[in-house]
C-alpha cells in the first residue's frame, strides 16, 4: 500500500494531473490509501484544497470513508 500517482498528485496540489489520472483509472485510485490510511480525499481535505475536493467528489470519491 504505497503511494500511487493520484495520491502524489493530490499532495502536490496538481489538479490537472488528478483529472487526467481519474479520467483514466477512476474509481480504483479513489479507494487507494497511504500507509497511514488516508485516501486522496483525506489528503485534499487536510490541505484545505476545496477545488481538489470537488474534483475528487465529482469523480466519485466516497465522503463516508474513514481513516
């Protein structure tokens, strides 16, 4: 359970890369977690990146997943 490209893109705040990755591989990447148990949505929320949160939710990120 290492970091996948989507998680790295979210951490970097790279919205265009996130869109591209999600368009190719959603929803599998949305369920991926870091070793600490964070999803891409958790990471975006922690960064307070509202636009990234919207992107992830638009692609189907679960707002109910807990860490």
